[in-house]
């Protein structure tokens, strides 16, 4: 399991920065997931309808770009949850 003890300790010491980072990650998650389900289903329908020609016409590249967006959205969500956990723990432990 990967841990980030120095980063978490820094977040605990800088609550306002943690809150700001949590806000930015929330915005990034929202922007990255906006219409993502519709785009992925449209791309899948395009590839299904056009087969090999659809892959050659850029369908595969678009699918890979959408998957990168999914990974970025998940990273933003995880950062949001990390910041949320740090803030909740620091507010309830006093």
C-alpha cells in the first residue's frame, strides 16, 4: 500500500491549504466527469456500428482519451477524499 506521510502531515499543518486543495480537486472532478457517461456510450456505439473503420477513423484514440479523463477524475476524487478525511480528523480530534 502506498502512503504519503509527508504530504498528509503537511495537509494537517496547513488546514486552509488543505481546504483549498480539496476545493480545486472537487472542481477538477466535476469538470472531468461532465458528460463523461454520454461521451463514452456514444464512442462505444460509434465503434460498435463502424467496427474496424471506426477504429481507424479515430474512435480508438477518442476512447483512450476518455479513459485518461476517467483516470484523472478518479485521481481528483481520491485527492478530495484525502483532504476531506484530514480536515474531518483535525476538526474532531480537538
